[in-house]
C-alpha cells in the first residue's frame, strides 16, 4: 500500500511539473490550479477516510488550503476583504478542530 502511495504522489508531481513546463501561464493560475488540486485531494481523503481522526485531519487540510486560496485572491485582486475572510475561516477552522478533538476524546464540551 505504501508503494502505491509513493507512485501516485510521484505521478502527481510529474504531471504538475509537466504542465508547468508546457503551459506558459501566469503565476496566479499556477498557484490557483495547485490549490484546486490540493482541495480535491483533501476532499477525496475526507470521503474515503476510515477513522474519525483521518476525517478531521483531511477537513483541516482542506480548510488550510481554502485559507491559502483566499489569501491568493486577496493579493491578486488587491482587495483586503478576501484576507479578512481568510482570517475568519482560519479561526473557524481552529475552533472546529478543537471541538472535534474534544468530542472524539470523549470529553465534555465546555463553554
């Protein structure tokens, strides 16, 4: 199973490098496609996870990637509102992670 993961990861990296070499795009589009691929793989992991901890970690990975996407939009469009959205999303993701961790440990959720 580990070998399959290494081969799949290597193929993904090779595809990204090949697309970078053959398609002359702006830096924004390169990062945009990379972040879209990261969200896709995080959501795929979320759908196929076998344990609750794996689901929580894949949700966290998707949230961090979406924060990066909002920051990329903020810089490229020169609008601060997207950066505010990124900070709010990061805080919400942090609190959800804390709540899920407490829930999975079996502790009571306090105020």
